[in-house]
C-alpha cells in the first residue's frame, strides 16, 4: 500500500499538471497553500483537514498549465533546498 506521503505528492502532481496555459501564481502563494502540510511531510501520520484544504485551494488557484508548472517547480525547488519543506517522506 502506498504511503500517505506518496499519495499526497501524487495528488498534488496530478492536479498541478492537468490544466490550460498562462501564469500568475508565485512560490510564496504555493508555500502559503501548502504550509499546513509541512508537519505532515516532516513527521508523517495523516494529513490535517487544513492540509487537504490547502491542496484543494492550490488546485483552484493554479488553473493554467503555466501556473501548475510554476507551483510544481516551487515544490521541487523547496525540496532541493530542504527549506522549509523536508520532503524525504514523499520518496517512500
């Protein structure tokens, strides 16, 4: 069975990569939407309702392909820096 972290990353990835074209979202906004997920990604367990709401709100805000690519790159960039996200749990 897939771990919750893999499910969350897959869910965000699918939402971020399945839309039309244009750009307006920033890494600050992406971070704000996903901030409630930080403890889940760092410690595991179950994602909070606010984490799920943040992912849903990010999906609603990132309506274009460009927005979704920007959001995805923000998450990947944060992961590469390991600040403020610690996403090694997402690899499992």
